[in-house]
C-alpha cells in the first residue's frame, strides 16, 4: 500500500481505500470495456450499469422507494441552495433553521426566490449547538422547512430530524449523509455534495420525493429545472461520469461493510474516542459544541490560546495527522472523521493529544 | 499496457494515455502528499499548485494574457448556454450563428435572457456546412455574437472565426478546443465542456475577457454569477478537483508534444486519412459535411442504407473500433478523432473501410 497519511480534512475528504484501489486498478481500462471510465460515453451501456448501481445502492442505503428520485447533478450543494427553492418554493415562503455558515448561505440564495422565515438560529452562541424542537417557529403554510443536518465548521449535528408536520423537510446532508440509518420518508428532499462522505467533488446527490416535482414552475432554465433533470434521469447533459463511478464504489463499500448500522456504531466509537480525550483533559482541550449537539463527523475544540493551537496543528501535521486546522471562523482544531476515516487514526490522534498536553500543559 | 480499444466516441472521449497513466500511478497517494487527489482540500497548497498549473497551461496553449480569466466551472457547456447570456447580454440582444443542435440549445437558453437574432442558420441542409461570412446578418448593436466552432453531431467546423468587428465573439469550443493554434484576442469568451478534448466530464473551462465582466448584473444567484466566480478564482465553492487535475495532465501532454501546431498537423493528417477513404470509395461512403466545412474532429458519413450502416458499425465494433454509430439525428457513421486519438487507429479504420466495401460492395 502506498504511503497514506491520516487525512482529517473537512472536505474533500478521506475515501474508502478499497474503493480507491478498485478505481486505480481499472483506471486505464475497465475490464471488458477497454476504455477508462473517464473516456466512456454517458449514453453507453457501461455507464448505464455504473449509474444504475449508484442509484440502486443509494436506494438500499436510504431505504428509499420508487416515490423518490435519485439524481446526481453538478454545481454542488451551493447550486442547490438556489435551485431547490427555485423549483420547490410554492408558495413563495419557506422556513429555514440556521445552524451555521452553510445554512446562512442557503438562506441567502433562497431569498432570491421568495420570503424566508428564520425558524430558529443559534448564531448567538457562535453556532455551538442546534436548536431544540420547541425553539422552532414554524409556519404551517410554508413551502418547506430547510435544515443543515451537520455543521462542518462548528462540529454540531442534529441527532433527530426537526418535526414539521405536513410541511416537507429539505435537508442539506453534505457532511453527514450515510453516517447512520435514517427514515427517508421524513424527508421531502435530501441533498449532499459528494466530497465529504460519498465521493469526489463535482457531483451533488439530490434525493427528492417525486410528488414535490409537481411544484416545479414551467420554463425554468434547463440546467436549473429539477423536473427536467428527473425526466432525463440526470442525463439531460453529460453528468460527472467519474464522480458517479466513484460513488458507485463507495456505496458498494458501505453495503459490503455492514451498511449504515455498522457506520453508526463505528462513527460513535471514533467520535467518542476524541470527545473522551477532550473531556478527560481537565479543561486543557475545550470542545466547541455543547454536548447534546456534538457531531460524530466533525469534532471541534480549542486550546488555551491561538499560539498553542497553531503549535498543536503544526506538530500534529509533522506526526502525520493532516487537515486539523479549524475553520477560520472558529479557529482551534477540527478533526473530520467521516465514514471512511479509520479508527486507528483516531486512537493515534487521542494519544498524540495526551502527549501534547503532557509536554505543553 | 492494459488492453485498450480504439475509442471513436464523440464525448466523453479518448484521453492521452500518458495522462491516464500518471493519474493511475498517483491515484492512491500523490507523491509527498499521502492522499488521493480526490481526497485533498480545494483550499490546500497541493490543489493550489494543480489549479495554477492547469490555468497556466491554458494560458500558454491559447496565448492568453492577463486580460483573460481562466475559469473551471461545473454544469458543462449546457449551463453556460444560460449563464453567459445572463451575465454578458448587455444590451439584451445578441446574434447567434446556428450550425447544429448545440447552437440551437444555446439559442433556447439565451432567449430566456433577451432577444436572439439568428444571424445565420444552415439547418435547411441538415447542418451539412457552416455559413460563409457574407451570409451573416449581424447587428452592430448586439451584446455579442455566439457561434459553435465545431459541430460534433454533423461533423462540420469553422476554419476561421466569424468577423464581428467590435462586437465580442463568444464561442462554444467544447468539441475542438486546442485542436490548432488560435488568436485568442479575437474572442470575448471561449467555453468548453472538458469531456471531448481536454479531460473528463463534470468541468467546463470558461475563458473570458476581463473587461466583459463589467457587464455582469448585480445580485445574480451566486453560482450563476460569472464575476463572483472570477473574483473567487473558480473556488467560490468546491470545484471539480479531480477534473481540474486531469486537465492539468492533458494540457501538460499537449505542451510536451509540440503544442497546438503539432496538434493541427496531426489532426489534419488523421482526418485526412478518413476523408481520403470516403472520397476514394467511389461513392460507397458519402460524407455528410460539405468539403469546405469538414471537421477534423468528427468525421461523419453515410452508406447506401440504414441496414448497411448498422452492419458496418457492428462489424467495426467486433474489430475493436468502438463508438462509431452516428448521432440519431443524422444516422450513419461518425468517427471522433480528438487530439488524443492515435493515428494508428485511423489508419486501421481506413483499412477496415476498404475491406468492408470489398465484401459488401
């Protein structure tokens, strides 16, 4: 195996080694095809099979029936911030739960389409938690309720979906899709940029309940028309063929490794090791997120001051732990430990944390 | 070398083997980095270098100075059909030269933004040629003139740019970018989906003269705002990191193999071999395009009837020539021979054509 380091990047992020290995082996020529996946037509039988596998794996992992479309689009979650309201905000008002920078960006784009009601925001505490159900001011006439299930920058996560009654729930799950089993039927739409938990950047999965597509206005620009994308099965134009191929491999890896129940167990273990290291440090490491809102995908903490944090990140990098610098908006340290991140790397980081405290305590 | 076949696909299409080989070797871990390119942060020094290389290679190949932005966006040329008029159609009228299905799609999206004047169309002859300069009805007050430099489906190509005086020229060069040296200063913008001549699908190069960005209206949706994309150097959100990496490799290959003058020579040779085979067949093979408009990227021809064409394509596939079926709108045969397509494959196809005619003449 090549010399790989521990990659704690927030995204693009670590991918399963067996998936990368398979992609590498077949890069020059898919067996029986004689071309690289990067060279095959998106209208070919070969790509049909890859695409069908990726969609079918998605359905299995989410438990999604035929009442949901599985789309793989370009432009990332950032394009969906605009595209989903453009297509689904009927009537032209929606509730947004604001739990971080990405929620705020979603609000900004939604406001171009219609009225946005901020159903709750936790900005006051530098987004160190997600709101409780009884804090939400929901409008029963809203077109939908939007939330960000995991907040990469702040290290917070919803442990359960907001309850929205009959109002469809839209979820940006870019940074925690497939981290545990969910009841997909609670959702009107789930979307996720692939580059954190399911694949390379450049492809965004959009899972949408088919009946919601009846809301799509006529005559939208073709590439922004969700109904057209669904009618053409993500093939209105050339999709990100390579990205969808990698997603077919990472979702296969998920299914072959115990599925989402096993991921939930592993993720709780991995994040638990780091939170224990924080909580057991006697205040040397201070977690950013409130305990009830802690993310199992992104673990964030601070040290006594910025200089010490800088030293921690630098020495960690020298020891083979990459990507630990916190986002500029909160500083400190952030360890992103997505599905594909190995437990061993987390254990070694916890040891490093103890050793660093001993030397610099 | 793995068992690779001759890939005549129109796109996604054949890529240079040395580029694929390098991507394969480094797929698990970039040397000195310890992560796959698919796993590196788009804000990392490693990606900065890849991105800078791709941009710098683009500048060298096009001879583009600092007065041009080099952007790598998502959504393909299809999104640019809408996005470019949305950003640059000031005043709200533009001239479009219609030479095929892709031009027509560009017109359709542009009409959502403003008034479209069809400066010329060759649809009457099933797009078997591109118009001459004196056929163009150009409006000196138009915001821009748009043309499609190569028409993948019909196998036609402009041998010189339309002359538009002071009106900026916008070009969809998806299927022939880098096929020969051009004078970039004739263009206001050149855009190209990567999947035909420069890389995998999922990334679109947009080269735009900086002064045109002054036209960009305020408050466009962020992901559709070309000025914002330029200000953020294609990194407003996570770009297609892998796609840009492959472009950095294919453009390196171009520069190391004699650049665009050498490509022009090779492309003329390769296409020439096929056109000679057509012209020397005594009418057995009938070229679709008029001679003056023949494309060196996509060579299209018909046989006496659809059954014979089907037989030709099927037997060619059995002999290792893949992707020769013509587009459904013109039928027949299409051989796409982009920069990376080897001359040997063209010679072998020409031999196959002679042999097929002998057996079925």
